[in-house]
């Protein structure tokens, strides 16, 4: 088991944002968390990557308990988090953004190799290499955020709403690349409001509703569930 | 787009409109024209004296630049005006005083290599003194950050600001104690002898007891040292921030701390590092200031600290080139005011600049409007 979450409880002040959720991600999988706005999807990812402290429960990654580990340490263990809203470093150039993605890597040639790898998936970034992150279009920023998340050679990458605000063509493109990343051996935990897209590339999925997991299963089962169809797929 | 238009609207409301603003601007233009007139008159009447004043203003401005860099960098990364910064500058001057007066650290090159070139010996000795001041000030600043500011990192900004004022008072009044630095003026022994030259039909060395011919411009080796040290420091800082991994991490951290952590950046270390760099520059400034104006006292950091703060605001707080340019302007404003208006007016002018900047362009010369984050 690559990632195992057990009975996780997170509070924002008095608000009980995650109410004892449990799930897991196995090596090589794409797992989706789907759910409406405010269901706790982003909160889950933030708790995993150490940006917020859970009140109780446990998170184990590669067999090690990381529930209260600092974010820096979790990155070094091989979990990369591409946050919601892309969070590009706007005053830094594309190249500098990518270098920050590889912050934990000290080997220069390794960084160059990863940069080339990212450019192969996102040739557009190469054209914009010396441009400031803040001047990129939404789609380009998403490419940069995803590329930056790949720079530290993660074993597990957490993607938060990679399709948000993108044109349909861009969405197709991003999802094609997510599949490609997965095919190269990186496991993916995907949070999406675009449930249809997410389920189409996932192996398994969990449905999150107001801080609780209400449904779990293979992506196919979830996609065929009548309630999911009605609530998230708009069919 | 929506947020931008909302912001513009809110700015529109705060701007005091029409008549008052118009009068204010008119008065400012009048003052500016008057100042230009006075300067131009003196430039034409006595060009060499004017050049001399500009040179003296540069000397002061360069030292302010070293202090202002610390304000602007720390503000850039933790959004805190570190009011204790001027006192770190003072500690830098005192460390060098003790090193020269009691340890005689500046003469080690001659002691170790008796037949060393005297210029090289002076350079090495002075660098040693500066490095020692830097190390002590870096340790002091990092300790201050860890003890006083770090626990307040998530508190409202005003809490950290008040704490900074408290730390400043603590350093000042602790230093004023009789067994620490005392309240007296202390004559400062320079690590090297002052040498002066005058420019008139070429460059000549000023002999002791001989007055320089009228219409000449004088400058000293101290001026040269200050210019070289400050320019090197500025270049080093630009290189650090633009080209090195820790420098890029500083900019990333300054922009967005949570995302910086997601990259694996240890934000606490980056913040300590920033305080350390600022303190090292303040120490350099403190030593150079004491060498240039060789009489030190515990409260010597208060005014240079505040003026460097004004310089940082004038240049656009958070901007490194801004701090440099702002400091040069402040140095000129102060020296030219002393020369052509009156000496007591120079502090008034310095702080009027702060008020004018805050009224007309709060973001300073190089500053960008601060983005609001949720």
C-alpha cells in the first residue's frame, strides 16, 4: 500500500471539515476523489501534504506514519502536491518555477533531465521558459503547476482540480498527460469536480460528501452508480 | 477581473478628491520648484562646493543603502517592519569598536606577516573586523527572529510590529546600561588611517596641517571604501536573489509560503537566512558608519535606522533596487538640506519625504501595488 488514510479528522476552528475518512492508494493507481464544492476534497489533500494538521486519525505513506510530519519532509519522501488554483509563483520565471519544483534535488544534471522530461510533456512551457509565471494563460499555468509537481520525481502526485477554468481542449490535453504520467509509474490521487473526466481515467474512486466518504469502488462501478450519475455526472 | 475592478473602486473612494488633493499637489509642486531653484542657484554660484556636497551625500546614502536592504528584504518575506534593525546596525559598530580597541584584531596581518604590504594589511585587517561584526549581528538577528518574531508568525501583523518596537527598545536600553555600552559618546578608533585627497588640476594627497586650495573637492579613502563595499554588497545580493537556489527560494517564499512548503522549502530556514543577510549588511553599514563618523553611542542606530526605513519605503518596500535608490535620494536630501537650508532641518526633511511618499505614492518608486490574498 502506497498511501493509507485511516479515520482522518480535520477541523477548521469549530468546523468539522473531515469526519473520519479512510481510503488508500496502491502503487501505480489513479484514484479519484469526487464530490461537490466544500465536500472536503482539497482539505484532504492539504492534510496529506502536511499543510494542515489533522486532529486525529493516521496517514501512512510508504509504510511510514506521516500524520504530523512537516510538509518539507513529506515532499522529500516522494509525495508531490499540485495545489488548487495552480499557485504558480507569479514573480518567478517558468524556469525558476520548475527549479523550485526540484528544490529537494541537489544534482544539477538530474534537474536538467527532469526539466527536459517536463518539456517533452509540455512543449509550450519550453517556449515560455524565461517568461514570468504570472503572465501565462490559465492553461499554461496549469501545465507549469503540473510540471513543477513532477520535477521532484514523486512516487505519488496529488492533483487538485487540474481542469478548473480550462477550455475543453485544454482539459483533454491535461488528462492525456495525467494518464501518461501514470503510465510512467507515478501513482496519482486526483481531486476533481469534473467527475466524468476523472472517472474516465481512474482505476478507483471515492465519493466525498460533507466530510465523509459515502461511496467507494472501481471507477466503473462509481460511474454507473445511479446516485453518482444524478449528482455528479449530470445524466 | 472582478477583484481588480473592485479594488480600483475602493482606491477611488479613499483618494481625497478634487479640491483638497489639488491644493496639496499644488503646494508640493511649489515646494519642489523652490527646492530646485535653491539647488540650481547654488550649483551655478559654487559648482565645486555643490559637487563636494553631492559627494558627501553619496557617502551617507551608501551607508543608508546597506541598512535599507535589511528592512526591505525582511519586509518582502515576512511583511514585518523590523524596527530593531537600526539597533543591529549599532551593535555592528560596537562589535568593531571592541575588536579594534581591546582585541587589536585589525593588526593581525602585520603581526603574522611582518613584511606584508601595508595596504594589503589594512584591507585584510578591516575585512576581519567587518566579518566579526557580521557574524555577531547575524547571530543576534537570527536569535531575535526565533525568540520574538517566529512565535507571532501567524498572529496579526500589528502584534509583530509592536514586538519589533519592543525588541528595539530592549536593545537600546540594555545597551544604555553603564556596564554594557553606556550612554556616553565613545571616540572610535578606525582600523585604518584616514587619507584625504583633493581634486584640483589632478588628484593630490592632502598633507597634514596644509589647507586645501579654494575650489577643490576633497575625498578620502573612507569614501572609496564605502562605495566599493556597498556596490559589492549590492551586486552580491542581486546575484544571490536572482541566480542562487536559496535566493529563488526566498522570492518564492515571499510570494506564497504554503506553496513554497509544498516544494520542500523549509520556510523557517529561509526566513532566518533573510534576517541573517539583512543583519550582515547592517553590520557592514555600522562599521562603515563608525569609520566615517568616528564617534559612537548606544542610540546611534535610531536615526540612521529610521532614515533607512524611509529610504526603503521611498524606493518601494520589498524592492532591493528600490532600497538602494531610495537610500541615495535620502543621503542627498539630508546633506543638501544641511548645506543649503539648515542643519536642524535635515531630519524634518527626511521624515517629510516619508509623509509625502505615503500620501502620493504609497508603493514607492519601484513598488507594485500589494495584491490581496485570501
